C-alpha cells in the first residue's frame, strides 16, 4: 500500500450526505491520504413521497452504494450508520466509525405554534410531520392527541415545508441539523432528551464501509473512535436480534457516562421502555416475563404516560393515594394578592393542581407555571391553555429557573400545602411572591393495596403506610427516599420524578 493512498468516496447526493463525504475526505487528508467524491443515487432518494413502511425491500439509502463498492467503482462508502442493514453484504465490512455527533432527535416547532404543554411544547391536536414509525410511536406515547402525518424529503426540504406552514412541527436527527447549520427563521428548536425520546440505533454516527480484501482498509483504522464504535455495536446488536430495520419502531441509546443502554420498542400491546447494562440484558427485558402489579400512591391519572408504559409491559398499574389533598375551608390569601396584577401561579405538585382547581377558576387570567411534565400532566385539560412554564422536573431547579426569569413588577401566587418544603424561599427573583397555605393532606379512604412493587410519591404517603414493609419499593425522589430510609426500608429511588424515571425505577426494583 502506498504511503499516501487515494480513495474514491461513494455517497448519496443530499446536502447532509455530501457534508458527511466531505468530512471523511478531510479526515483522510489529515491522515495523509487523498480522495475524490463520487455521487450515487439510491431508492430512498428517488422515491420521496411514500412513507418508509410502504416501500418494498430494505437498504433504501445504501443498496446502490454497496453495489458500487462491490463492483469496485468506489473504494469507500460513507453512510449514516443508522441507514445500514444489521448484516453486512458478503465481502464488505465497516472499517471505521469516526467520532460520533449528537445521538438525539430534535423537535422543530413553528414559533407561532410553540406553547408550554406536558412533554412537548405543542398545543392540543398539533400536526407533526415525520416518516419514521419509531418517532411516530414515541410522539403518541407522550401525546396521544397529536396528529402525525407522513413527511419525506431531505433535511432542508423538510425544514422548508415546516417554515411554509405545511405542519406545526417536525422531528429530525440533531446531528443532521448541527452538520448543515440551516437557517431556522420562524422555528423554535427543542432538543429531545433520550430519557424521554429514544433515538435510532447508531444515530449521529458515520460508517466507513470498504471491501474486506482492499489492502487500504488498514489506513482508515486511525479514523476509528473505539468508544463510538462500541456504543453503536451495543445498539445495533439489539436491533439485529430483533431482526429489524428502519421499518421497525425501535430505538436504542447507549449512554457512555452511565454505561447503560436504553431501548424503546412498540409492540401490539403498547410501548416497551427498558434500561439495561448491556445488549443481552436489554434483549431479555424486551421479552417481558410474567405480568406483575405496581401500586403508585397517587390519585389516578386517566391514560397517563406511566399507565401506557405499564400497559406495554403487561403490568397492572394500581393508582391509589394513601392521602389526598383537601382545600382548607377558609384559606387566607395574602391581602396584597387581591390588589396585584395576578400574573402567575406556581403549582408545585400534582396535589397542588388538584387542590387549586377552584382557585384557578376564580383567577382566569393568571398564567400557570409547574416544575415539570409530571405536574403538567395532572392539570385539567381546561387549564392547559394557561400553562406558560414547564420546568425540567426537578422541583428546586425548576423553581430557580422560573423565579430567575421573572421581572420587577410581576406577581407570583403560590397556594401551597401545610407541609410544603417552601422552595420559593430559596433562589433569587425580582417578582413579588404571594404564598399562603391553601390545602392540607388528609387520609384517603382506600386501604393499602397489594402489589409486587409499591411506588411512594411523597413522605406523607410513606408515613401513612400501615401495613408491613413492601418487599419491593420505589421512592419518587430524595425527600421520599429519606422518609423510607428513616424507617429502615430498602428501596430504589427514581432518577427523575416523571413517568420515565418512575418506570425505570419500578423495573429496577422488580428485578432486584
């Protein structure tokens, strides 16, 4: 092999594919080689109307390029790794996976349709364009009210259709947006956390494919990132075992920091969401064993995300609070509130949402702020149009973010419970805060439910539990965990207090 080998790089002709090919050309040049780019057309490029699940065959974006490689018309095929079939054609192999870009998906929303709402910043019934069944099913997991329409075309075309009003929002791979650096005038960009929205296996990664017999393959080993290659391998191993391709509603995300593999699989029964230490463990969890039951000590929420996650796994979800919130007979509002501008109300928990319904009806112009999606999900539908702030789900952080954005002259009402942690006394705000005790916890008539896993949603629920310690327990957050620890009860604590954090903690507790 010559010291400075020359490569013919085969690629699709889309803007993103050409960016990727030029990026690989630069990597080769930096390593001391030379190259030229040869543009090829694929089935996926030629058929831009039908959704992928309606197209016949596989390898819509790769087959013709692989054929050119086997016919020695090119030396390297540059692919978006997620487009490749899990089994390599005979005689070809992936010789390098360069540094990986963002693995996330991104929601792009027309600015005039961007509103605060549970899980996704979209109004009820909003229309979202996507050609991916994986994205479609996860959007509907988060928000069953959304209208999903098929949308094909390259990245610039889809962004343009959004800007022209063809739909309210679209979902794209974040890596593609970052690489193309498109103008997003009139569009709000919302990065989707893999914890809530699992990306495609190998998303954000490039695959450099060559003939196995080509002596120049050794030159490209310097372009390989072992960490990226390992993560992609874990994600695609599960996809391979499921015998799936881009038509399978499946997502996988390897987290280098936590060393965990998160997967999503839509089945006829519903969505399967699991978290595992490696690909083999993920596969075992994606084939659920005997049904089990979960008791969550909270007021039932009709068709919540948690209920849909449980349904997909075949688990029986029992939502029954040990305590309920009850508005005080004569709550004393601060006198200053009645003469204020009544700008905002901070509802710090699902219980506050339940207890403040009457108050909200009396103050129809007051905007609503909540700490996270779990609390937003507890709001009655009639109040969602007034929701204007949804935090990150961590109560203290969310309050600090909300309070820090307030300006002088704004007023924030906080109707709270008798045992509230009073987080509004921490952090700085330029707004005027009006806080008063509005409701109190009272014992609930329902008795202790029998279940395989019990999920405690507050310290009060822990202290009200009268039966023996459950065999397997979950705490919704650190204060609830402290109450369980005080009793000497071993438990699993959710990483986040929303439906996904609870569900992953429930599965961990079940398997412990």
